[in-house]
C-alpha cells in the first residue's frame, strides 16, 4: 500500500497515522511549492518515514530527493528522465515512473527504474484532464510488465477486489486517506481489503491449477 500525498499543515501527524494503519511506502507529491519550501517539507516527511522504517519517495525532483536524503524519486512522463534521476541518486535509490498507456509501459521496460505506476484506472482530480485507463490496462501490465507495478486511480476498499482481479497486487492510494478524518482507521480498512482481495485471487488461481 503506497500513499501519495500532497503537503498539508498536519503532514507529520497524518503520515504517522497512515503508517500506523499499514502504509508501506510514502510519496510526497506537491506541485505548488517552490524548491526551498518543498525541501523543508520533504525533510519533515523523510524524518517521519525514517523513524517508522518506511521508504520515503519525493515526486518529480531528483535533485531535492538527493538533498533531503529521500529513499527515491518518482517521475512522470513529462518530468526529468528516469535515467537522469538514476544518475543523480545512484543505484541504491528507488526510481519510479508513471505510465498511462501500453506504449509508455513498453518504453519503460528499458529504463533504469525499480517500479512503474499504471493508471489512473478511473479519472481522478489528482490528474486533471487525464482520462481513466480502465482495468484493461492493468491486465496488460500484468502480462507485460518486467518490473513491479502499482495501480493508481480510485483505490478504495470497494474497488480493490476488481483491480486485484485484473492482476494487481500493489496499490497507490491518495484521496481515500488524504480526505479521511481518521486516516489510521482508513488505512487499516484498506490494507485488510487489499489482503482479502489478493488472497481471493490467489485461491482462485490455485483452484484453476489443480
């Protein structure tokens, strides 16, 4: 379970609650702060994540990820190239890349990345103007991706079963946690739903193979 969150006034408290509820990876994705302010907030998020033993990823900015000692960076199709991010951060860092279509997934296969994101499955306010890819793209990624892939877009306890049925086992969550008044409880609910969804798919696959 991979949390992607913008900056917020209660960032430290929010991250602690989400992590206590079961979030495995945290990404700070903030498009509106200048570099100095973003670096300050990234350092705060890094400290919280480091204390909890959870990887911290910064969105877009490999230079600032290096400066704040983030565990990695996530870049989009229009951001700094993944190859540049790798050169800046080194081999030990995590580098992720967004993909939104089969052609982008195929192009990512030769990039020096550790994982890709796939989606958004449905339109989302965090990606204004971008149409949803649908579950067909998740199925395509399941067949073709050479690296771990995380599915984005509308991830909630009610949707993870269909997404898992399409082939996903890793999920990026945004609004279900960022808009919750009880993020720790929401994270636990989502984590349990993910566990049940994956277990259901594995049981079905084992039944078919016997």
